[in-house]
C-alpha cells in the first residue's frame, strides 16, 4: 500500500471515529425543553411543561411539585418516586407510565389517560381523577384517601390493598367491572350506581359505604365487611357473599337472586346457613 493511500485510509478512520463520538454525544445528551433539563432527580417545581412531549422520559425522583403538565405526553415515562404534589396533569397522556411510589397528593388528573400505568404505592390522597382513564392500571397499595374518581374508567384496574377511604367513586357511568379491590379500604366510599360487576372485593372494608343502586352482580365479596353499608336497590345477583359482614346494612330493594350468603352475618345479626 502506498504512502498516499495509507494517509487516505487513516484520514477516513479518523473521520469515522469523530463521527461516532459526535453521534454518541448527541444520543447521550439530555432532553431540554424551554431551557429545562429533563433528567432523573431534576429540580423543576412549578415548571411550565404544558403540552410538552415527554414520552419515554426518565424523571424518576424529579421534583415537579406544582408543575403545569396539562396536555403533556408522558406515555411510557418513568416517574418513580417523583414529587408531583399539586401538579396539573389535566388531559395529560400517561399511558404505560411508571409512577410507583410517586407523590401525587392533590394533583389534578382530570381526563388524564393513565391506561396500563403503574401507580403502585403512589400517594394520590385528595387527587382529582374526574373522568380519568385508568383501564388496566396497577394501583396496588396506592393511597386514594379522599380522591375524586367520579366518572373514571377503572375497568380491569388492580387496586389490591389500595386505600380508598372516603374516596368519591359516585357516578352512573363509574366502571369498576372486573377490578381487583381485594382487601381495599373503602370505608365510607361513595359508590352510588357504580358498576362493580365481577369485581374482586374479598376481604374489602366497605363499612358505611354508599352503594345505592350499585351493580355488584357476580362480584366476589367473600369475607368483606359491609356493616352499616347502604345497599338500597343494589344488584347483588349471583354475588359471592360467603362470610361477609352485613350487620346493620341497608338491603332495601336489593337483588340477592342467586347470591351465595353461606356464613354471612345478616343485617339483624343472624348467621346465614
């Protein structure tokens, strides 16, 4: 190989190396929106990220308290243990997002798309989820005390061990069909006209819950505590109520056709056999 050809080959290799380095730098450089660096543990309190494309972004541990994320695309984003206290996520897309142990106290999630999102152990106390889509979402052990879930879509959602004490789930279109609420705390929850057909509510705490007109057909309520619950006009046909506590419950006009009440404590205190 001649000297000239060797030099050309060397030059070509150098160009390739520099090109690769440049490409790597571009790939590894963090996302910047409105001058704000989008990265784990980012300090972005009260940031304006409305309508931003944050799909797939890693904001784990980030401080987004009070931030405006309305209409933002956060599909597939990682927000594990992020601080979203009081954040505005109205109309945001969080499809498949990971929000495990995130702080969403008082967050506004009106009409947000949280389909298949992971909200395990997240704190949603007092959050506004009016009309939100939570179809297939995981909310195991989540704190939903006092949350507003009116008109939310919770079909096939997993709420095992979640705390929904005092939560508002009232609405004719409330859909919890097939939802996993085993062991959930629903003490005093407002579930008027809710669709809980085929729902898993075994060992759930529903003391003083408002379930007037609710559809609980084929629901699993075995060992559930429904003492003092208002089930007036509720549909409990074919429901599993084995060993359930119905002491002082209001069953006026309730449909218990085909329901399994073996071992259940009835409103008058007697045990059904």
